[in-house]
């Protein structure tokens, strides 16, 4: 339980303090950030359990959403023409530039859920 110290108003004593106990947001209603961290982690585990290999475009989307959600915007040079796999990954990630981490994580969780259903 978090404690805050506040100045007592109208107490007549200069500098007197009153301690008020209050619950932190995570104690009162569950921290939303922790919920999303758990969902993102669960999706990472679930994607490893897929029974069939997703199509290449879905794999690239998964990669890009994961990287955007965990690292942010792509950095570094684009791989050369002969490195087709890494170039495709780079390009997929670049398309998500500017997407927030939370939105990318939500997209990743949604895509994994869709892939595990069918």
C-alpha cells in the first residue's frame, strides 16, 4: 500500500503533516501494462505451438509486429539484394515505422490468436 504525506489544511500548525494511505493503480484495478506484457509473452509461446506453418506473408507480419513491439522502429541499413530473406524482414518491419509499441503488440497478439484458431 502506498502512503502519501500531505500538509494538513487549517490545522494551525505550520508544517504539520497527515499520512493518508491509498492504493496504487496496480493494486486497485490491475496494471494494464502488466496485462499486455503477459498477453504478449503468451502469444510468443503460442506461436511456437502452431501445428502448421503460416504463409510467408503471415510470417513476415508476425516478425514485423514482434520487432516493432519489442524494439521500435527499424534501424540500420537495408540488406542487399542477394540477402532476400533479411531484406523481406527489413521491408516488413519498415512498413510499421511510427506504430506504437502497444499497437504493434496488440496486432501481434491478435494475429497469433487468429493463427491458432484456424
